[in-house]
C-alpha cells in the first residue's frame, strides 16, 4: 500500500499492527518466530509517523541479569524517519535505538478496518451535530479511539479512556489514555537533525543506548472545538483543534459502511 493511502487509512480509523520475524541470525532472536504488536499510539506529520505499542512489554527472565526484574517498555517503529525503531523504558529513562531492517528479517505494516466513524468535527455527514451513533456506541459498551489534528497540523491517533455525553444535549468530552513518548519525538522542529545524529551512532545490529526525558501525550477534547493537553492541566490554556474524528469498535455482528 502506498504511504499516503496508508497514513490516510490510519487517520480514518484503521488499526495498525506490525507483523515481523526477528532476525534469527541474532542469538537473542533464536529460534526464528513470528510476532506482532498492536501500535495504538501514533504521531503523524504529513506522511511520516512514529507508532508506539502500549508500555507493558517485559523481557523473559532468562535474558535478564541475575536477581533483576525487567523494566516495563514499549516498542516504537517509524515510517519516513530513516527506518528508525526504538525500545523505550520510560520508568528508567532508557532509550535503545536501532534500524528496523537490522533487527528483523521481515517487517510488515498491517491495517485492519475494525472501527467505524461515529463523530466528525467537520460535519461533512452531519456528524458534528448528530450524536446518535456516538450515544449508541457508548450504550453498547464499545471501545473508542480518536484522531485529533492539533493547531500545528500534526495528527495524533490515541485510544480513548472515557467519553462523557450529556443526556439532554449533544455536548460531550473525550479523554484519551496517556502515552509516554521519549522527548525527542514530539520535538518536531529538531527531530530530523536528532534522527541523523542517532543514525551516526548506530552500529548494526546492536542497539544504541541513550537516555531521554519522558513526555506525556494526553488530550481532553470538547465537542465545541477546544481541547487541552497534559501540560495545560496546570494552566488555563484553551487550544483549538483543526479536526477531530471519534471511532468506535465494530463488533462481529456489524460491518463497516461500504463493506
């Protein structure tokens, strides 16, 4: 799938996973095996992105130093950023970089059309006024995610923690889960330069270990067009999003529009 179409599909509600074979030439990857990650946290700028798994990965105990517990971590894969990937342990501020091609003998992006659009701030289909689908999905106990384009034009795709929809009106608010990205990734102005610097330190197939601060990514989104971030919580700043789309899961008994 071409990159532009892939990115558009992700923004429009498709779920993203990685399907890979860790390179069995590396001792830690033996024997050859198949694996997959759900990549539920995405930061997209134009047609490039970083996609991150939930931060609950643990290593097997036989690969740890004696009498050590593993640190919780997540895996981060990029598209359009020089094949860079990372293993990120925010609890101990450790960030290990490598190239996707250096660690995997096979790596594929997989998209799944498993969500339906239930609200759209642009209102192209009347969904900025009608919350019928949103309310039905809430009352059905479905799971949600949002695509939000901030004031700088950057898209974030995030799973939803909670939606509150007024019973007597169309007003609602959305709170996302909080993603903890390494600090260099949200630094959009200096990101390309930093990626080049990291690339110069890589000695494939080994990971390049560095340290990073953790940047919480969180959105509280309101149906009136405003939102705030994690860092705004201690201030009274109000931001205006460019666009928000809310998606709910498609159960086995339902089909996405057009299917």
